[in-house]
């Protein structure tokens, strides 16, 4: 089964957020806010929608606060 355009874009955005939050030189409050919003927008009833659970877990680990 091929991915929809939305799933592809969400996957790429998750990768970019993980990359930015992993690097101390680019991990700014703005990126943390974007990641938090991305997690909130892509989670329904505690389960990720179009992004793999591993990527969502990694994003939550990289946030400077507990989510």
C-alpha cells in the first residue's frame, strides 16, 4: 500500500523536527513548540495517526519538557 501525500509530508516533517531538536545548535524554543503542536495535531486518543509510533516517541523524548 502506498502512502498518501499527507502521510508523506507528515513523515518528512517528523524527520525534520527530530533532526532540529537533536542538534543543540538548532534546538530552539520555536522548534520545541512546533514539535509539540505536531504531536498534538497528529495524535488521536493517544495513538499516532500518520506518523510511526517510533518517530512520535523520539519527538517526545527530545522535547525539553515532559509531554
